C-alpha cells in the first residue's frame, strides 16, 4: 500500500472556524463523557464513511456488503476508534456476529482492538487512564432473533453483554442459554426493537453516559425514528463509487439523502483532510463532519 503523505497527518477545520490540527487525537478532544454529564442524560452517537453520493458499502456477492476500497482508509478508521474509545457501551447487530462467526475477513474488528497487543491497544490504555473501568466498552446487540453467537473471548471478558430482542425471543430457550453465559436478554418490542425503550434502558438501568452505534443503516433508522441520536459523525470521501449494478450499493440514508438535508440536524463542525490514501492506493480528500440533533422534524422520520 502506498505511504500516506506527511500532510495527511493533519486536518484543517473550515467550520465553524479555520484552524489546523493534528489528525491523531482530533476526536478525543470532543470530550463526549463531559458532554453527556452536562446534558444530564445519555449521549448517543454514530459514525459512518460515505462517498460523495452517500454510498457506504457495496455487495461482495456473498449476501454481505463491505466498505469499498475506493473510500476505506486508515485516517477515518482512526477517528472512528477515537469515538468508540469514549463510549461506555457500543450497539452492534446480530448480522455482524454472524459474519464474525463465519470467518468473514471483511468484518472489521470492533470487539477487541483496544485489548493488549491489538491494533488500538493505546486507546485501551487511554480509557484506563481516563477513568473507564475496562479497556473496551460494554456490548449491546440488537436482534429480532437469537440465532447468532458471541465470540468466546468476549463472553469470558468482564465486559457487560446485553441483547435487545423481541418479547417472544426474550422468553425462548435461546435466551436462557445466553443468560447462562452471563448475557442479559432484554425484551424490547412485540414485532421489532423499540429504540426509544432501548436507549432509555441503557441510560436508566445501566447508567451509560456515552452510547455509540456501530451497526448499519437499519438500526440507524430505528434511532432516527425514535429521535434518540444526538451526534451524527460522517466522513465524506471526495470520490464517487462506481457501481455496475446500482442495487449492490448501500446508502447511509434512503434514496441517497444527505445528513445535511435532515431538518433536525445542524452542522456543528467540518474538517478537511487532503492527500489521504484510500485502500485502493488512490489519493483523495475527505471531510470530517459532525451534525448535532436540534429537535423533532417530520421530514426526518424516514
């Protein structure tokens, strides 16, 4: 892979003020825990990378999708990890665990990267030095059914594990097996998952201050409909993904809608990074954007 140009190690803020800053540590300065404490409730956030048209993934021919090499890059992944390092709990999906269990090499590691010897072990040390009880956030999984496995290493860890599922699944034999393995299974809806109840439970019952969604657009839509998303981080790579079959592409929002078009979110900051090398070896620019929720708007209920 081509070496990243030295200039790519810095970013330039262009909104709300102009300044230059190092890439590393950029999102650690967001002080998310302090923001949640000031709000007096849980702070919920997510982070996605897209191309210029809102495409976040394309199919790989195996009924899975992955971040395209044209936009995937280490700088974005670093900032994703800095956000996750500040989370008390991460929300994942059963589909991710099915991919991990199947040995899918495209399933990016968001479970153990802060542990000793792993790629972002330094952020695990940062967590311990900044008052977090464990190197890795606790884990919440959203799933209508319980036909998936949590890796043994995660089950054996002292991280708290929670599954939010339907009322019927929460009373199934599979739920009993998870309980026996130390996983809490919470009934959270008749036909699907009630995101409002889920976030309220994580805040009230477990006292989590910072909650980060690491799952895909499906669960994102649940949070948007429930108006339970506070910070929407987007890395917008300045490239367009070429799709021979448009049906193989996945967009962040339905119809390729941009976050900036959502009436209840406003742009809070914008950074630009030049000459970053994507996984396919091509240099590009990309924007690091954060949109903050400002209130309800019918147009956002997608």
